[in-house]
C-alpha cells in the first residue's frame, strides 16, 4: 500500500514537473523542471528495485546532463536584457498531438492482456554490474573512460582557445 502511494506521488510530481517544463518561458526554469522529472524517475526506479538505474539516473542525467545544460544556457546567453526566454509556438496544436498520442498509447496498453507477476530478486544488481564491469567488460569500461577523458581535454583546449580570442 505504501509503495502505491509513493508511486502516485512521484508519478504525479513527474507529470506536473513535465508540464511546468513544457509551458514555462524561462529556459533556466525549464532545466530545473527537467532535473525534477529525472529525480522523480530515479525515485520510481528505486520503487522497482532497480537501485543501479536510480543511481545512474541521478549521477548521469540529473547531475551531469542538467548541470551541463544549465552551464550551456548561462555561457551562451547573448541577450543581456534578462533571463533567456523561449518562444512558444502552436501550443494548442502540439498539446492536441500529444494528447492524441497518449490516447493511442493508453488504448494499446489497456487492450493488451497484461499479467503482473512479482519476482523476488535474490542477488544484488549493483554488485553484479560492478563485477561485470571489472571482469568481462573491463576493456569497454576503460575505453569509455579514455573517451570521456579525451572529451574533457578537448573541451578545456577549446575553452582556452576561445578565451584567448575574446
């Protein structure tokens, strides 16, 4: 019963934050709305006993992507008269298309014979993923780390070069 209450709280909060994110005109506020949506999704992953996905969701998306998005917005803001604003166009048409797609998804989902089964997970998923990263998939793990390091060095080089020009 408690899990159902938490599910509806986090799902409702995610829907409200998504609506806020879509309809706000301030881009920074939209980024904060995106962060709240991603945190609510992480909470839903915890309710589904997918702790590893929840941690990845928080670190990579809510922590990394949203911070990068906010920095990108703040550093590329050329309009110094106020906060960066978006121009909403055809809100009614896009809302109708979104509601239509949601209705199709709901019809297909409810038309299926879904059977919910509860499966008990006996092993620690996070430990299992960590062991796989450091044994069977070590080469891929190290290559991704090297790629991220090269991207970081390239970003520092480009930032230094652009600051020398400006």
